[in-house]
C-alpha cells in the first residue's frame, strides 16, 4: 500500500514536480550537519496558545532542536516562553536567525506567516490545516517547494500509536482487502477554537488519516452539516465518500456530544481493526471460523464473531514523534512528515465537504 502524495526527497536532487499541482520543485536545501545534540536546529515558534504551548514543551525536549525564539502578538498567557522574550510577530522571529519554525497561529494567519518564513528560507511546519482555503494552501506549498525548503503540516494523528500500528498491519495484509474506513470524532466544544468550524478543525484529521491509512486519495465525497449551538460555523458533520482504490469512507464529527470519542475502524475481508486514538489502543475483531450448532446463529449467512485481540503496542506522545519527523526531514534523513502537498489535498476534500453540504450533492474530486 502506498501513499497517494510523494513525500519530499531525502537528498538534494534535480528540480522535480513534487510541489502542489505538479509545479516545479527546487533542489532540496537540507541541513545534514544540524539537528544533532552537538549542533541543534535553531527553531522558532509563533503562536503561544493552546497548541503552541505544547509545541514549545516538545521542541525543548526533542534532541537536535533548540527553541531560540517565540512570538505571539497576544502575549504568553500560558507562560511557556521561559527566559525567551515574547516577540511581537513573524519578522522579529525571523530576525532571530532560524533554521526551522513551527507555526501555531490561528488558521486565518497561516498563509501570511508561512509565506514570510518561506521567503526567509526557513524550513517550516504549519499546524493543520495548511491554510484557510485550498488556494492559499497551494500558494504556501509552492513557496516552499520552489525554494527547496521542507514544508510540513501538523496532522499529528498520523503519529498516534494506534493508527501507526493499524497502518503497519494493513500494509502487511493482516486485514486482507480493505472495504471501509469509519471514523467517529466527537465531543464537547473546545474553548480553543474561534475561527473555523468543525469540518476544518476536526474532520480534516479524519480525511487526512483515512487517505493515509487506506493508501489512496478521495474520489468522491457527500456530506451534511448542521449549526445547532448558535455559532456562525458548523458544529456537526456526517460524510460518506469513496477513495480512488474503492475503499468506502464514513465520517461522523461534532462538537455537541457530552463525551469525547476518537475512533477509527478499518473493515476488511478478515475482520475489523478498531483504533482508539484517545487511549492509543488497537484491537482486532476477527471473522469467526468456528462452526455453530445453534440453529438461529448457524442460519445467518454472513460473517460471525471470532477472536478479539488487543495489541500491546509502544506508546509515545504523538506530538514528540511529529517533531522528530520534522527534524529528520530538515536534516534530509527521513520523509515521514506530512508534506504541504498532502495538506493541500486534504484541504481540497475539506472544501468539497462544505460544498456538498451547501448544495446537497456528491462532489467528484
């Protein structure tokens, strides 16, 4: 099973067409002599809010990365700057002399901040989504590709231990043919969100991870949304789609449920995997193979319940692994980060979800 978007190259290479929309990409400007304990990457962070505070902690704890500057025009309400001065904006951050940067500002500012970093020649990871719309995302992706810079998007769910273990087992063929990927992502409204609805904030995770887990892009999508809590943006979404390889996708996402749930189910010819990304657990429900003498059950012609296995898997903080992937990409020794081209592809589907809901029709991608 292969990913549908080619990742950034591992070493400097002739110009290619790996940017968004196949635009030319310059030779990669990796930093192979940095990103070690002896010579850490100089990293800047802009945005010290609910996500930025965690990025600050993780960057400081990641070998080969040194947090040298932070910026937020709104100040440091969580007190994460430590001994560093809180700079007022992106230009001041760039002036600190950076190798790499983490962008954790509100979505509406992603394009402006990312383009400034690209212009300055700074390898950058932008929190998801890559930008406020797909057109802006393409401009950002092309800015980094045309300069040979690593551009990453923070889809941290790909680093969740349950989903990584699921992807490994699907790649190995443990489920046989994959029929369907189902996701449920629901819970109360998070106070951190002010500028986007549930589709761009939460469903974007499910769209990205589904294409990644199943190994194919979306071909069609049909969705419905609702506004039930008095906010300007949608707070409930259901969507169904088909991937290019025939896998069916089903998503339920909302900010209205009084309990938190984060579940991904992969259904296939040998049974079903259930990944709980809140706990990091992966469980396999096998199709039954034991004959039954109970007539009412034996008369059922479909599959039956077989063994249930919950796997013992190593569990690391996903955000820490995400930063390591970004560090390694900057060094040119890894390509496990989510590329900006992938981020744009996900945003294309996100926008198709909103169009589908507004116009009550299925969108072909």
